[in-house]
């Protein structure tokens, strides 16, 4: 069965088995290694990608399940040299230390901004990060970054 | 492992009649982790996620009927959904899990710490499948076991609309599954209290708590369930789980709406 989907705005038709995990197809076949595998047990969120605009765990998704979908990975957020507002906010708020959890945090942050809008508060953000783990425990700055990123992107996410 | 994408529910059911260990795939948020942990190794994956006949929400006969493919995020935000069920759905897993996980998938698996079984039992729900309608009391048959036959496919679930209800759970900090979750509902004929996460046999009705609330007793005074009937693991011992039931009961009663 041939699987096709939109990946970062372009058509992708990987040849991996339809039952392969999306994260492995992204990393191994398509060479997009920005999406990380932190746990493989659906708990850490390092593998989050956007599927039809909503964050989902690509380690818990089979390739066949994204047939026809619109998938965006961390590599697809910036426009040329212009970072996505959520990426820029992570940079400016020093929302990362080693950076391993960051792609997933940025995707979760985009989801939070979409669900709650630009005025979302820190308590809501902290709560909604329940599916993302940072081993460097930089949560304070991650929450700050998502707050700033949500405010900056409020217009374009509406 | 062969992947199938049937176009109708009838075709999906037909696909389960051959193959050594066929499995339905909806959101995949129970099945895929189980496969990764080598707890399941199906030879046929039958993807039902495209079947529109398993979607939708409607009110009928004092019940809210929710299609099996409805995601937790859709129940949490559903304008037609009463508050206690919205709240329960908003507490499942995390936002990413709620964007994929489905009602039918959760029930078919009957994980002893899943949230939906408590709502189904407390709200005296009906589970409608391709071949039967199961009452909540008969549906759950001990952890990971249900009344579903091989190949039986859940179509929709009818929750009774309670006068008041609430759900409270104490989460495992990493998995977000319930160490103890208590769903309290006031129906016309009285109170129903269902507990998930704590029982040694999976979800159960806490009849002593139901009787106490029915007698107008304060939730604070309800003694814990028998610890001998609770589960025990590295995350929480049986005594602690029994105690958590009382704390979650108080919290749920305080949150009734
Ligand atoms: S790698 Fe997917 S949740 Fe951790
Ligand atoms: S910045 Fe290192 S894991 Fe989060």
C-alpha cells in the first residue's frame, strides 16, 4: 500500500512499510532528525509533530495513519531564515539547555497557543505540558517561552 | 503484519474472521504502546479510523450517545457534552494523547487505570457494538477483559445524563494514568460511584460509598474500601490506593456539577 502525505509543505511518499512508526520514517528514511525519540513509551513528547495542525506523538503513530495528512516537523516551521514565533521565543527566553526536548516542546507550545490563544497564563501552560519531559528541567524558561511565543503568534494562529 | 483499511464496519468485522491474531486500530494509543512493549503482536491491523459510521454525538432517551471513534479532545471540548464527562476527558493522558486516543479504543482495552471505564460504570452506560448492546455492569470483566467477543466492534456508547456528576483522579506523575480515579454520579434512582486505577480486578462500583451518599452522609465520613481488594505495585501499595479513593471521593463530591 502506497502512503502519501504532505510533509513540511511538500509531497512525501516514503517506501517504508505502512506499519513502521512515523518517527522512524521521518528520521531514518526522510532524514529529518529534528524530531527526537526520548522514551519510545509515549510519555516524553520529544517526538511531537503537527498533524493537521495539532501536536501528536510521532512515536505512537504508524506511517499508514498519516496517509493524506498534513504533517509539519520542527524543520518545517521556519520560513527561510525567519524563525516561527514559537521558535524565536524559545531562543529569546533561553527556553532550552541541551535542546533534546525542544522540538517537542515547540510543537506542544504551538498546540497550547492554538487552544488557548495569545493571553494564555503560566499555570495553564505548565499544566498543558503534562505530556512533555525535559531532563534538564528547564521548565521555568520553557513556560516563559511558550507564553511569549503564544502572545507573538496570536494573530497568525487565529 | 498486514495493514488493512476497510471502508465499512461490516468489512472490518469480516477481516477479523481470518488471521491468527487480528486487531482493530483506531487512534492507536493503547495498541501501539502495547505492540512496542511486545505485549501484542497482531498479524492483521485493521484500521477502522476512517469509518464515519463510528463517529458523531447525539442525545436520545436521556442518554448522550458518543461514536466510538470520538477522540478524547473532542469530548473534552464537545459543546453537547455535560461538564463531568468533559472534565474527565480533559484529564486523560496529555494533550497529544487526547488528540489521538478514542473512546472505543479505551473501552475495548479496559486498562485497569484508564478513565473512561469509571465514567461508563458510574453513568450506567450502554455499549453498542456491531452485534449486541452491553450494559455497563456486564461489559467490564476484570482487568483487560470485556464482554466483547473476538472481532466484536464497538460502534457507540450511550451515557445517561446525570443530575450531577464529577470525576477526580490522582495521577501517576509520568504516565498520567489513575492511581485512583473516582467518578460520582447522581442519577434519578440514586448515587453511583465507580473507581478506576485502584481495584485489583480493574474498575469497580464502590457500593459502600453509594449507600453512604444515598443516606445523606458526608463524603468525608466514608471509610476506605477494603485494601485486600486493591491493587499494589511499585507506584502505590494497596493501603495507599484505598486511602486515595477516600480523598478522590471527597474531591469529586466537592466538584459536583
Ligand atoms: S519518544 Fe514519543 S513520547 Fe517519548
Ligand atoms: S533542554 Fe535538555 S532535555 Fe530539555
